[in-house]
C-alpha cells in the first residue's frame, strides 16, 4: 500500500482493515483502535508527517501487517559485473 493509498483510505474509506465499518477520517474502527497501545494510538495523530508509517505499525500490532509499497519506477537497474565486450567509439 503506497502512502497515497493510505491517505486516501483515511479520508474516504469506510471499511476498517478488519472489515468492520469505520468512519471516514478515522484510521480504524472503534474496536481495532481500542486494541492499540496508547503510544501507537498517539502516533496516528502526530503531525510530523509520519502517518503512513504509524498506520503500518498499527496494522502490524493488530496482526494485519501490510507490506511497504514497491515502486517499480524506482527499482534499481540490474548491473552486470562481467566485463563489457563492446568497444566504445
């Protein structure tokens, strides 16, 4: 899940990761939120720009981890360690 998808779900989503109903602009349903330790709950409200990481951490605590987003457009290009046989002109 990309950071953008996490923010979109926060703003518009109405289904919690556990499939229960949640209100838009809420990270989780009341039940899931209530199961989170206080420090994890607070991290969801910190305004330091770390919401996506706090959300991923909360999902892990709840036993519903999500994988960090992969960015194919930023994937490293494979590099050959073999000497090149081409000559440059």
